[in-house]
C-alpha cells in the first residue's frame, strides 16, 4: 500500500510521547503514566475513554518508550486461541520474550466474554504479560472484577478545542500528502462539532474535504463545505464505527425530549445495526435517573427490569423489551432535580474541600472518642414526635446551604414541600 492510501489519522499517529496530543492529566509532568514511564515500570492498565482520544496510540507509545514487544488484538475479532498464542510466546515457548515482558493490547476489551477475559487473567497474575486494555464502556460493568483488581484504570478525556485545532494544524504542516496543498482553516466550528472530540473522526473528515477539492485549487475549509461533506460521508450506522455515538446521542435526546416516535426510530437504527442490547439498556438506565428521576420514580424500576430482562433474553426478542421501556420513558414526566442536586453538591465539595464532620454526627466507637464529645449532642430522631427533630446535619461552614431545587414536575414539588414542612426557612428555595 502506498503511503498516500493510508488514512490521514493513521499517518498522523505520533511516534513519541512528546508528539502525543491531549491527556496531560495522565502523561504530563506529574501524570501517573508519565511517572511510571520515568520509573521504567508500567503496570497492567485499562484505558477508559470515548473513541478517537488516543487509547491505541498511547498503548503503542508506552511499548515503544519501554522497548517492550507489543502485541495488539481487537476483542471484536480475536478469541481465546489468539490470546493463548501470545501468552505462550511470552512464556518463552518460542524463545522470543525472555528479556522483555511483552505488552498485550486488547482493544474494545469490554466485548470479551468472561471466559475470554479469564484467559488473560492468569498471565496477568503471573506477570507473564503486561495488559493494556482499551474500552469505551465503564470497566466496572464490563471487565471481570478479578482482572479489574489487577489493573490501574485511567480515564482519557475528550479532546479539547485546542487539542483538535492542534491536530489539524499538525496535519497541514507535517503530513507528506496534505502539506503539498494550499489549505486554509477559514471556519472550523462545524469540523470540530461533527468530530465530537474524536481526533480520528476529525482527521478522517478533514481528509475527505481536502480530497473533494481538485489539486489545482486551494482548499478553504468553511462550515458550509464541512456540513455538505459530512452529510454525504457519515450517514451509515456502524456499531463499531463513528456513527455509534451519534445515534445513541440522538436516541437519548429524543427520549429526553418526550418524543416516543423519534426515540423508536433511533432505537430501530441501532437494532438493525446490530448494536449490543445491553449498551442500549444501560443508557436507558442512566436516562431514567438523569432526565426523569423523582418526577417518576417508577422509571428507574422499569429501566432496571429492562436491563435485567435484556441480559437474560438477548437478540432478537430484546428489541421488544427495549421498545417498551423506550416508549415509557419518552412519555414519562421529566425532571432533573436529583441530577442537578448531586452536581451542585460535588461542585461545592471541590470548592470547600474536606470540611469537618460536626462532633454530634461523628461515630464514637471508643471511650476516648466519647470523652472528646463525639456523638454527645446527637438527637435520635425516633425519640421525637413524627420521628423528626430539628438539628444540624451540615458542616458549620455550610449551614443553610441548599442543593435540591424542584423543577415543574408534581413529584419534585412534593419533595420540595416535604423539605419546607420540616425545615421551614432553613433551606431556601428559588
């Protein structure tokens, strides 16, 4: 294959850690991966993050930096046999890896079954290989606990606008094919928006735009040009490709927007594309709390039952279960009071740090702690009428701080009324 037939995203893959764009929290001066590299020791790790943020690239660079043999597998196509062949080589059966422990990289590791993950576990336990797994799914749900406990989990973030702009500028300046063209980044908002933080998608679309213009003419990137090329080129759903996250986004927003018909359409797109039914069910679970929550507490119960049923049934019948849950959630009352409450509370925790627990709320398991006043003024609610007594439960610095604000749903208004009846004016409402 000639060099210009290799996709731009592949041609632009960095050769060193210094060329890597983004993930400063991991590979910057004080980042945990950078510290491990400096020590010359890398543990088995799981790289968790959205597509196109550099998980595969980072794994290869780590192997290069440590001069380790690198073997890559995709969980979509590889099986236990492939894993065992690499482990066998690592154990020295073919005399290959006696000096350097190899790195086994498994892309989309969440797609490996329990038995497939078990085939890796023994080699990780013995130190025969160093595992680097990449996943777009929460590893707590998809990676077996025994394997997860032996790996460090590092979260990769979406590329920032500056990261994506840097990728484009590097391609224009250094790519052997692109740098021969007269390219002007006149407008890039559409390019950045359509890429959704995915560097691979960004470079692929950018290359499509460049190739759509005759070589004799300058390439002037505008939002209009980008949208026209994107409409033609990114229309097919592929559960392993770039449309995967666009379609699930449209699905979630249709349910959130209370449009059952649109939600069913996007569900059908995923069903026809062969999407993992648990992936869809998991999103419905999240949505039931994030976008419905207290407005209809039964939504979470139904979504939980939906997920459990999908686990038992699988395709094709799960489509009916998912459709039932989708229509119910789309037609349900909506509210995000719980979602906003925890967001607000976490924000304040980050701002105020670890405030002291009031003495009367502290645990007092020892005589010394009791003598120091731990728990001394605590009032046991069940000793009072209505199982309620007014006392302070917040740190001193946060007295009267309110996180819960009801929306327009009747159920959320009930919670607000509950708080007001018991706490009177203590917690202000908007």
